[in-house]
C-alpha cells in the first residue's frame, strides 16, 4: 500500500516550505536551527515539544570532552557495546564531531550541570570506561536541552512551529523524489505541504510494545511513512530494553525510567534477598551494557518467579540524591518511597529502537530529499546495542549534517511543483476497535518479541499481527487512530521478520533457541 490516506477526503489546502522537519525533539530542533535562515522551514509535531522521547531523556549526552578522555576511547566503547555490528565510519563521525556539538549546546546556553569549580560536571554510565556524560537539571537532560533549543527556534524568523499536526504520508514526484507530505491537523482534516526536503525526526516505536518508557505518540509514524515512500528499514530486530524501568503494580501508560546514571553513582542491583546478581556476570557488574543487564534481570525474575528486582542507592545521603536525581527522587517519593532509605523496584521495559530508517553519513535515505535523524534513523552507530547516552549525541551530529546537506541541495534545485496524492485502488471505510487491536499487538510483542525470544513464539505472533496488518490495509478509516494502528502493526511485522531472520544472538537481540 503506497498511501495510508489516499481514500481520505479531497485536499484543497496547500502550504509550501523549503524544508519540513517532522518531530520536535532534540534531533528535529537542532536540525531546524542549522537550516540557513534564508530558507523557510516548518516543524511539525503530533503534540507539543514536551511530548517526546527527548523531553523524557534523563541520563545525558556522551562525548569525549574531559582531559583524560579522547574520541578513540569513545570509539572503542561504542564498538564493544555494538557487538561488532557498528558502522565504523559512522562511529568515527559521531565520536570525532561530538565534542563540537557539545560546545555548540554550551554556546546555545543549554544549562548543563557544573562541578564545584564551574566546569561541566561529567559522569559515567553503563558501557563507558571513562566519565564522559554531560547532564542538565540533575537527571532532566532531555527536558532542559529541548527547552533551550525550542526557545532558540522560536526566535528564528524562518522557522514555523506547527504542533498538533500529524504527518501521515510522504509524497513523491514522477522521479521518486520528495515533493511534500500529507498532514492531518488537530481535527483530522487532511492537507498538503509542498516541500523538496523532509527530515524525519519522529522518534521511536514504543507503542508497538505493552510496556515502554516512550510517550503515547511513539507509534513509529515516520518509519512507516518512509517505507511507504520507498525508503529502507535496517536492524529492526535490535530493540533496546532499558533494564531499570520503575516497577508498578498498577497499569501505566508510560513506564517511568530509573536512569542508568544512578548505577554510575553507586546504585547496586539486588534481588529480593539482597544478593547482587550482576557480580560475576560481567567485568563492569552493574555498569555492564544495557542488553546484558536487561537479560540478567529477566533471568533472575524467571528464576525467582518475582515481578521485579531492586536498585539499592541507600549508600548515598538524601541531600545528594535530591540534588543529583531530583526527577527520580521526587517521582519515587510521590509513590511513597524515600530512595535514601528503601530500595527501588525495577524491571526491564522497552526503551529505544536501535535500528530504523537506513541513512548515510549525511542522514540521507534512498529517497531523494528524504532525511532521517535521531531514534527514527539507522545511522549504523549503535550496531547491535546502543551505548548509553550516545542517542542524544547522534541526534545532534547527524541532525546538523542533514541540515548542511539540505542547505547545499537547496542552492541547486529549482522550483518544486505542487504535490498531488495519487489514488490507489478503492478501499471500503471500516470502523474497528483500534484500541483493542493495538492492545492485542502490544501484548503479542511483549510476550514474544521482548528481551528473550524464540522462533515458536515469534512465528505465532507474526501470523496474527500480519493478519491484522492485511485487514487494515484492505480498508481504511479517516483519522489518526487508524493510521497509528496501521503503522504499529506494520512495524511489528518488520521487527518479528527481522528477528526471525537473524538466527544468532547478538547485542540486544537474544534468541533463547
């Protein structure tokens, strides 16, 4: 199916921009800020900037900026975590250019935390053999960075911010190059934006799973639209499960994250009997790469029959925890836990899409004029397992590179013709219980496409989700709910097919069989 929206009501409204950036997280905002001010740019986002994975990111941004660090050390740690599947050229770009982008953020007045001497306070996270993580607001790096970048975007006369607008389809011309996008506004009315350059910074696919740290908007829309437009997805079997989501005995729309930085500052993983089960499983113990820790916790829970393990950070005084981890401290306190006195209940939860839309070193996809950066993209830097806090750095480095390529491209291309929406075959309008379909897909993925996988479970889940996907493609319903459900189903199919095709266990992809 080429378009999700081809049967929607006829569109009459056309807007026109030189560049359309879809997503208002760090990747989207930083990209827009590097588009030359002589070019018109709009930023589309389904909700507000506050509703994004970037806004929720706690830990920090990794870069080799301390005196005892160097890009080569960052390169080595990234390659080790990626289990041999990283693109070396992409990693070299990331680690060599990363310090420049940290300096840019400092110039942009992102309020990074400082040490007692007024220098950047640099911490350490899992998989890093040196301290190289800068952070802001203690454990609110994403929020503070997004706020600073969004403020700068608001001052740019060439950038228009358009919240509550949902990009449903990417449009292309007769040559297969980008010509615009089909967008649903807040009333589900469809219109077209004509543009020769579209940057997908739409984040992850958390809503494919039942329990995720991602917000409700993370339905993989950018990836699904990119595929319909002709782009490739890569490494979709590599889904990172954060080992320490805050466990709750009540159903939650979004799992609260207990940052890896807490283990970097002395937090110990224990079972209910107080045993540190990570000791002896990896040389870094609690600071092992995330996939190793997530599997260790999962196996511990299977062995014990319990629903959660614990982080013990009671070795740190309350004053320190309130200052270093204010978001986590206050969230736990609101749930009746003073983490300076009691252990924090945790369990693995879906957190990050390691794969995504295949791009080159300039964030270009195989579709001319279509770019992707941030979590939506597969640049190759993460390999089979993302190293902690490399994700926000990836947003910066490749978002800036996308903007640079677009600036060059706009100097060469001519006038763009208004986009049109070709019609596919007619499909009937069928109203379904989309919430129930989403819940069924999410449960199947949680049970069969999670931390530990096997052929039997994935094959069973694939058969049912493929059936749902085909039913949705053979009909339509005007509105965002239909398209999101279709996107979730299609991406779940891709994830399972990719996981079945990769027979060996590597990185975040672990086959029990």
